[in-house]
C-alpha cells in the first residue's frame, strides 16, 4: 500500500497500560492504574445527573457551535466567546493548530530523511522531555520538529530555545508548544521566565506560542502565571485547557482553545463540525459549576502527592518537584525491570524511556488506598519491604 513517508516513520503514542489488559495477561484480580494522570476520585455527581438527562436527546446532532458551553467557559475564563473553540480532547486542538498553521514537507523528497529537516518548510518547536503529542501530531502532518534540551534540573532550557529561534532555522518555526506545567516532568516555567521569553519573541511575527495548561489547577508554585494573563503582553499566545484531568472527564474527550478570534475562526473552519458530542458539552457545563468537586480533588491530590514523595524519600529515591497530579522519580536503575516487576504485583506506573528518561517512572496520584498499595509494591520490588 502507498502511504505517506511521514506516516511510515511515525512512532505511535503509547498510552498507559489498561487495567483489563493487565488483569487478563497476568491473571490478576486487583490492579491499580496510576499511569495516565487521570482523576482517581471519579466524576462530579452533578455531571453524572446532567449526562443522564441528555441521553434521550441523542437522536439529534450536537450543537456545532457549543453555544451554552462557550458562554459558560467564556464567563469563567473572562474571555469573549469569539476567543474560544473546543476539540475532541486538547489533542485534537494540537492537531488542528499544526494543520492550520504549518506547511508540510512534500512527501516524495522525505524518504529516509527526518521529516521536513532539509527543506525550507514550516517547523514546530518544543523541548525534548516535553509532552510527546506535539511531535507525533507534527510528524503525522508531515511537519518537522525542532527540539531544545532540558537543563540539569529537568526544566525547559529557555535560553537554548531562544538561541534556536533566533537562528536561521528558527525563522521557519510557526508554533512553539510549551506545556506548563510539563508532563511527564512536572516542572513549570515561572512568571518571570515566561514574561521574559514572550517579550523576546515579540520580534518573531510569524510565531504562535501555545501554552498547554492541562495541569493548571494543580499548580501550587506562587511564581506561576497562566497563559490568559500573558495574552495582554503577547497577542499571539494560544492557551489549551482540558476536562481530562481535574474535572475527571478523560473518557469524554473535551479540550478548549483560547486564542485571538482570527485564529479561532481558522480552526473552526477546518475542524469537524460535530467534533464535540452533546454529552460532552452538557457534562462540561455541569463540571464547571461544581467547584466543590474540583476543590476536593485538589485537596486530596496535594495530600496524596506529598505522601508519595515522602515515601520516595524514605526509599532513598530521587524525584522531581511536580506541579501536576503525578511525580517523576528515578528508580536508580533501568526502569523497565521495575515497571515489569510492579505490573506482576498489580501496579501500573508509566515508563518514560521514550521521553529520554530510561531510569525514571511516572507515578500518578491515586486514592490513598491506591497510593499505599503502589508504594508497598515498590518497596517489595526494590527489596526494601
Ligand atoms: C493529559 C494532557 C493533556 C490532555 O489531553 P486531552 O486530549 O485533553 O485528554 C494535554 N496536555 C498535556 C501536557 C497532558 O499531559
């Protein structure tokens, strides 16, 4: 079959191992999955009630403009409805941003050559050790990726990125993806760092900076600034938010994009008109209203994160301070063996070798019972029970 070269070279995204698959393959009854940064505390009861209410309307197509959700979200974020659009998860919005803004490399030239590298086509920029969806979506679209390194504290090396963007190749970069906080490291860009970066990028008129704020609600650092506040100093900031994390709706697929009305207009032109189901629209409105569920999730997640990191300390394992609902820790050895030994004990953590961290595992905060179960298994596997 003839397939585009950029697709032939694509290394697919590896999601966290599903619970049922682990049960089936290893003959286990009790399996705890702490591998996909999901909300372990379930769904707001108000959301469940609203979803039940809208089931009888599923014979109709959804509202293609997401009107009620857009009004509710615009009010919450203090932006205008024209500055908002939605996607089937923020992942779809990442895909759309790349397709709308970047010119792909012609396929016939790219065989056995990194996609787009040798041509004067558009590029996407991000960091090695950043969320991989940007790179995968770019590659699927035939668009090359420029990656700056992390510094020694696992933070984005912003000076290195500026150096790239100011060089010859940097003039081709149309989109800069900044997950803030980042997954899987849990690190963040501080207010002064971000404002400094954006003011330096004023001189790059073709560049859109995407702040992916999937974990925004979990942030406890005091010197954090969100992307919406940055839009006042830098107009070409686009902000991604998701309902997959603190709102507990990963299975429903809903993400939001805030950007200037012109860019929103282009995205709306390209997206599948019915990309967000009616259930997702209704559920999200109810989820926004239930502030208590979010507050409770945050309290429990922070307590869980602090407990897990204290346990990692007692095991003598190094971990990276995290602003998310997860923590990346150094197993002190090749991590795949620890991952596999944990699986046999019914604990699914996330290997991150593909992000360039062969010795680390990512541990998502679960319920207190799940956290204890996982830490006990880790103690046993490391011979420290
Ligand atoms: C989990 C996550 C998302 C959410 O993706 P959805 O498609 O909305 O589920 C986005 N960005 C980052 C960095 C994430 O870790």
